[in-house]
C-alpha cells in the first residue's frame, strides 16, 4: 500500500500532485533542484490548505497536520529514501526523464513504484532504463490537479499487474478516478486534446473566427467546460508544443504543430504562466 509519495519537480503539476496527496493524508516529499521553486510550491500548498479549511473541507487541525507531513528538499536521495511511489513531474523532455529515472532507480527503495506524469511519452522507454521496468508506469494527472478527477494509468510493455493494481489503489486513496490505457503515443486524452487544440489554432490563423468565439463555440456547442485555446494557455504553450512535436514525430503529419503555436512560443507568449498566450492575464501566475 502506498503511504509515502515522492514528487520530483515542484512546478505547476508537481505542486498540484503534492497537495492532492498530502490532503489525502499521505506522507509527501517534494524535490526540485531550484530552491525558489520549492519555496513557491510550499506557499501554494499552504494557500490550498487555508482555502480547504475556510471551506470546511478540512479542519484547521487536519490542514496543519497534513502540512507537517511534507518534506521539501533539493536532495533527490533524501526525497526518495522512504518512497512507496515516486512521481516524476518534470518537463516533457525524454532525455531529462530518462536521466531522472536512472537516479530514482538508484535511490528509491526496491519496492517503490516509479511513475512518470508524462502526457505523451513512452513509459516503456523510460522504464527500460531502470532495473525495475515491471514497477514503472505513467500516471497522467490533469491540470489543475486538485480539481480534475481523472488519472490515466498507462501501462508499459513490462509493467506488472501488481503495479497497475497499486496505482489504482493509490488513485482511489486520493479520490481520483482511474482509467487503464495501453501505451501508444499520446495515450487517450492527450491524443484527442492536442488534435482539437491544434485545429482551433489553425482556425485562428485562417481567420475562421476570433479566439473568443472559437472557444465559445466549443463550450456551448459541444459542452466543453473550457475552450481549447483557453486550455492550451493553461497547460502552457511551450508544453503543448513539446507534446505536438512528439506526436508529430511518432504519429505523423496529422499532428504537425500549427505555425502560430511555434510563433507564440518563440515570442515568449507561453500562456497563463507568462501573462500572455492566446489571451492576456495581467501576468497572473
């Protein structure tokens, strides 16, 4: 049973995963090589616990106790030494993920499951770089993690049924619904979502409609809670571009990134995190 979770990467996804796990009463370690990212993560989690107590989702005593169950560290060895489950949540760069998994394989206990929070990349390829491919899996969370109900559980070629079962038990513990997906580039959600978002970007570039009207059409016409361009801004246009480039490489021409996406990333218009993407956000973060 998973009792101690280590989260590697204190960015948007990592901090959301860490808070969600901590709020479920699990013991958490958060690792990042950047002390400033850890500080920002700690402030975010403190704010989430305060909101939860104000809404009476948790008592003040629970919030304080759960906060004390979180270790923030720049030492990967310290972060993983007690882990039952390690969740890597770094940039969507295969070389970086493989480098980290090799280190996790060295430091994490032999029984620990090693999971990647990738939205597109191969857990088989990542797990093959370790001595425990049967204990490697992809757990694809969605942003914002505390609110989104789904985890895609993606099985690599060597992933064991025991690892899958423990992953589903973990999902239940943190009050998420899990779906089992067999590995293929883009899995289920990202494969569809990237295609919809890319088509919306093409429609903007072609002058089919305004950014707001295209999003409004998808929300009211297809009952999507958020428009595809709003969602791309939330995910981060740099992240979306990396996903599209990977899918283009593995699945072909259908997933060629829209030129406007590449242009926005080159201009530093990365979405909500930089204050400007398809929309402007007054530099909210």
